[in-house]
């Protein structure tokens, strides 16, 4: 049977690879416009997508029309949106997409499907989320086993690190701000979805901690990245492979369980304070530090003020508390007036109970996910900051657990939160961290700033949870 003109026009020939096909993105755009906004990692919810622009495309597995084997393509695309950007969402955000291409998608992968392009080089084939296909996830591990370059991507591995082949891949289907795949019980691959140019802290900081011989953080063994946009610039981190800790439970689930059975949690909290201080000490030893004087403290306070004002405009429920919350930031700015300075260093940046793991046997804590708050710019996440910002964030997490667990914020659970918060602070000070009780202005400012961030997040994503940070707002506004 002879080819039609349409078939000849859309077939990809050897001298026109997939990434060079001019109609690749335009043919995928209708599918992406319907699929991308439904993903947890999409930062522009509530704003119309007006189009996409292609940053790069790399064919990891041939996407030919022949045979029944899947293809795989990695895309970096910018999502153009109609409404003006806010602090949390920048116009033209860049996202990483890993797409499978299959002539006839097996039924088990039906939930992963984006659809069939009506034209372009992938016309007539089903396009789907490759990170929900264990077979294609296995291909990513094979790429990491053999360092080298494929198109715009570079696959890297730590020297003297062996990665076994054939480990079964298990995609984690839980909705997250990124996507993860577990290989056997040995490794976990985090694939970053919202991409900012440069070195991601979730690769940078664990590597530095490994160099400082800090055992509290799983050390990266491999990663992949895209080449720097400018000569001499840093490559952009796209994914990180780390050891998987199969016999561990995350701190959030452990705390909720303790609340559900009305069990004391001060021992684990004190040990977690120790672990946090050890990580901060190692980061200060491995990476640059600085001192914050009056101008820097005033600048930090000004940013906190700006976030408060923007959040009060977006969430009117916050407005009555705004004047009293401002006093916490004013007190921070005033700290430098007497000539005092405060140490600043690299920190975790988004520390909460869900970013911690505790082994089932010895009860040892580890810290994970050093990416920082994904909604904030990469330069801000890599900024040197007081280590007590992490401590304040963890205190907010204990409060979250007490107010959202089975007890629902009753008198016993609130007392549990206070005891647990105190134990964590004592453990942190015992292990060499600055005693949080010795820096009340700093702690109140950072806890207030975190609560304001939580109000905006919950109002946008989980309105049913808004009461949790608002309870903290009322307490902090009262000066407690």
C-alpha cells in the first residue's frame, strides 16, 4: 500500500531527528494543555495556559513507528500563562517532561496516557507519562550506570560508585512537587519537575555533606543535568539518584501515630534536634558562611514584610492580624542596632517532619530533600541564612501534626506539641546548635514568616487545612 502525502509529511526521517521536528511541540500542545494543569508539580494553578515554548528535546529511546516497543523523549518546556505572575509563580515557568511513546499502550498504563497527537512526528501513537512506566524508569537507571552525554543531557556518577543493573523499578504514584522512582530496595531517583537554571541544592548540599563525612543525609550516587545555557555557567540539575532507606518511616507519619495513641514523642524529637544540629554543623564546615549585620537583617525583615503584605491581599482572613505580625519582623530588623551580628550559612530550607526518616531498629534520624521551598527562586534557596530558620520550620511542623492529627487540636495534643517543640530545641542545643531559646526575636520572626507562607499555600491548594496555620497566626499575633 502506498503512503499518503500526509503520512510522508509527518514521518520523521533520519536526517530530521525528533528534537529538530518543527511541529513536535505544536502537535503535543493540546495534550499538554489538558494534562499539565492537573499535576501536583504544576505551579501555575488557576491561570490559563496560553501556549508552550520548547527549551530542549532529547530522545532517550527511539520514538519510531515500527514495532511494538515504546520510545522515550525528555522535554524542557516553558508554560506561558495569561495572568500576571505572583511571587510563587513566574510567567514562563520551565518544566521537565519525560514522555513515553507507544503504538498501542498496554491497559495497565492507561492512567498514564496524555493522548494521541493529531499531527506531527508522533502522530497516531499514544503519548504518556514515562515515569509511571517501570520499563522506561529502568532505562533511566541504565543511563545513569554509564556516564556520558545524550543530546542536551549529561548523565553523571560519583567516582568509584557501582550501580547494579536489572534492579526492578517502582514508580511512586503519590502526588508530589517532583516525581520519584524506587529501584529494588537500593536506590531512589528524584526527577525534578519545575526547573530553574543552575545547580539544585538537593544535589549540591548532600554532596557537600558526604564530603564532610556527615552520615545523617543519604549521599548522591548519580545524577543527570542539562548543559549550561551560558559559557562558564552551571549546568541545570534534572534528577538525583540516592540510596533508598527501606526500613525507615518518615517523621510525619511517626508523629501522627504517636498522637493517635496518645504517646509521648519527646525522645524522638530530642534525637531529631541532635540530627538537625549535626547537619547544620557539617554544612557550616563544608560550605561558606557569613555574618549578618544591621543592613542584612533589615533586608531579611523587609522581605518578610513584603510576603506578609502580599499574602494579606490574597487571603483577607489574614488582614486583622497583619499589624501585630509586623512587630515580629520589626524586632528582627532592630537586632542589628546594637552592633550584634548573626551567623548565616547554607541550610535545608524546607525542613519539616515529612523531610525526615527514622530507622525502625536503632531509631536513627536522617534528613532528606534539600531542594528548599520549590515555589521560591533558586537563588533565594541557595542564599546563606541563619540556621534557626530550619529550627523554626520544624517547630511549625510539630504544631501542624498536633492540629491535623486524630486528636484535632484538643488540649492534650496542643500540650504534646509544646513538649515536643521544647524537646527538639533542647536536643538541637545539646548537639552544638545555637540554643533557640537564646534568640527569641529570630525564632519568632522566622516562625511568623513560615506561618504566613503556610496561610498562602493552604488557601491556594488545601483550603480545608487553612485553620491550622491561622491558629498559629493568632498565637503569634498575640505575642506568644
